[in-house]
């Protein structure tokens, strides 16, 4: 996984764990890149099955990004590898 995708994935996971799945603007602000770059990388993460965009019922234009169960399993594998070394 390229570094930018890893940063975005970890940012999504961190923000989601605090109960507020991020949208593109929040991700761009937290990482310091453009929304366009976020969008391209979130699409790649979606294609890998690690995250998914969902419509916000309160704001139809918003599409917060959620970590999927496959994404959480991936995160657990990474955490296990890091803590072993």
C-alpha cells in the first residue's frame, strides 16, 4: 500500500474510532493534501475493500468514509506486525 493511501486509511480509522467518520474535507485538512488527492486515494481504498463511502441522511451531499470489516481486519494484521517488531 502506498504511503499516502496508508495515511488516509489510518486517518479514516482514527476519526471513525472517535465516532465521527470523516468526509473528504476533514481528511484533506487532517493530512494536509487536496480534496482531489483524497478522493482518488479513497477510491483506491474502496476498490481494495478497506473503506466505503455512505450517504449522510441528514446531508445528502456529504459522503462520510467508513472502515469496512475487511479494513478493520487489515488494521489488526498491521498492528500485530508492528507490535511484534
